[in-house]
C-alpha cells in the first residue's frame, strides 16, 4: 500500500517536472536566440555597451541552461525511484 501511494506521488511529480522541462526548453531556446543576436550586434558595432549586452545575455542563457539541467537531473532521480517502487510492488505481489 505504501509503495502504491508513493508511486502515485512520484508519477505526479514526474508529470509536473516534464511540463517544467518543456517550458525551460522553450525559454532556453528564446534566450539562446537573444544571445546570438547580441553577439552579432557586439561584433558589428564594436561598442562597450553592445559588449555588456552580450555578456548579460550569455549569463542569462547559462543560468537557464543550469536550471534546465537541474530539472533533467531531478527527473532522472525520480525515474530511478519509480523503477525501484515498481520492482517492490511486483516483488510483493508475486509472493
């Protein structure tokens, strides 16, 4: 019984995290485009302000990439936990 409740909770968390991952992917793609645009602008204009804009955009993109990686790691851990719970359920029911 405990395993079943825990399994449902893990499944709900996985659904939520997969939605978060989809949003993070969209945001990361958006900020990657902005970073590319600011890089080109920085190269073309060669002004200190354009350089600052590019560095800021790069920093933001890296932060979103880290956030996305954290979500992927959390999903992986929950999938392992889900597999373990399923194994426990199968073992208990086969007794």
